[in-house]
C-alpha cells in the first residue's frame, strides 16, 4: 500500500472514544443515544444549526465493515461517519438524495451505492456495478486505511491543525517555494481557511461530469478559476468555451471536451491520475503559447495540500481506491463504478477536513478527510498581477 500522510487532529477535539480498535465494527441498526447525540452535536456546531432530528443508517464497506450514513431531515445532506474513530470521512451538507434502501455501501470518496437485486447502483449518478468480488485491491486498501484512521484517532497529543501549514512548508528547515513569486493568499472565515476567490468555484457553471471524467471536470474548474482571477488577460481559456457573461459553457463542445481530446491524443482515456493530467496541461498550454508562462506539478501524497491553500491556490487531488481507469472509447453503458477513481478540487480546510468541489451539482462544498486522498496536482501562472 502506498504511504499516506496524516495531518489532521481528531482526538483532542472529540468526545471520549467509546470503542476500542479491537472492538467489533458491527453496529446495531438501533444506534446508541451517545452516537446519535454526538453526530447531531457535531453537525449543529459546524453548520450553526439547531436540528430536531437526524437520520442514521447502516453503511457497509466492500469488506462489510460498518459505517454510518447520516442525513438531516427530508433527505438533506449526506455524511459518512465512522463510529469507532468518531470521525466524518465525508460531509456534503447541501445535497438532497434518497437513501431509503435496505442495503447501502460506501467504496470511497463519492462512491455511495444502494444494492438492489444484486446490483450496486450509485446514489447520485445511478451508474451500476454488477459484481464487487474482483475488488480485492479496494478491500485491502480501504481496510488498511480505515484501521489507520481509527488508530490515529486514539493517539494522544495530536498536533493542532491551526499551525500545521507552517510546519509543513518549513519541513526539515528546507522551506517551500512556488514558481509564482506573487502570493494569492487565503482568508480565515469562521473556522475555515479558504483561498481568496473561492466564490468563483462555488458559483461556477461547469460541464457535466460524465463517463468517469471527474479529473477533467476538476481541471476545467481549476483553469476557470485562474482565468477569472487573472481577468482573462493570459488567454488561458478560448472565448469559444465561454458565454457572453464570461462563464464556462456547459453544452456543445466544452473546455472539458477539449482537455479530454488532448488526453486521448496522448493515449489516455476518460479516467486518469493527476500525474497524467500534468502532461495534458502542458500540451494544452503549449498550444496556447503559455508553456513558459505557467507551471504544473504533481505530487504522490497530500502532504502539501494545506500549503497551496495557505498560498491561495486551488489544488486537484485524487483518491487511490480504484485502479482501473476508463479506457478510450468506453461509454456510459460500461460499469463505470468498477473503473474510476474520484478527483476533486481542493480550495480550503478546517481543523479536520479539506474543503473541495466534487464536480457535481450541490457538491460544490464538500468536506473530505485528507487520508482519503493520495495524488495531487497544482497549477500556476508565473509572476502575475491578479484581482
């Protein structure tokens, strides 16, 4: 298993752990009042709400370990909670989704499924998986990860997340520098650190994420953020991909389609990793005469994500649970869930989670545990003025 880098604190801010690592992962369908009240309190505190009730449902992993799917009333919100570590793996407060099914599964970021007649159907995209018996890598990887999260939650004297960024980019005294000498900066809003211009991403129109193209969707949003942030002066996005309001077009031939075309010319399919995306970016930038004015770099771990956020730049990151990227020519009638990893665009963090645009409607602000991500890629234009 690839080494994952942990940087969030948990036990110092959680209620006393009621389970041990050796405890059974089996959770009764009738959840304890302690668990229910803990989850309710966390959501109310973080979202500044007063909830009359929350809905808890049993959620299984590929190896039948049990998590909890949480919703507010009227199918609002989607929260993935581990009752042993008492940590939310993911939180999507704005989405509304029907979860009224007997068998619910979680296979990693954005991989929420219902099981009906021996088929696994995605709760958001409705894509189907007919057989998970061949997910042996996923089973091992996710089991190891979940165990690490649970062990980590019990470690005393965790580092306070408030100071973690400084510790990272002064790691070993070597410092951390970007090609861009102008710092965009980030802002502290309540308990969240967000890049300046985060509203660009939260309000952006974007092409539909289909056929396992999540990495391309995240890349499209990344380029659009830079385009708006630099007043469009670098011609980063051709006018044919923008409407009269300077927004991304979402139908016909889009910027996402253009990136996908470049990817296919390099031998890549719909699903790809951040390190593959850097090659697509360089081709795209060379075609736009921006090769020497810009910079893209991928890294094999999430160690520096908060540094880029503190610096004021969004960064693209992917999980590593599915290792079968979609091949060129495959379409939606294929079992997409068996193929692709999920990529997101990170633009903030709080004391527990990264804040990301998931590339789907009502997923513009989703909270994800850093341990769930692996590779990342950042992009910048050098020595620029910006808004």
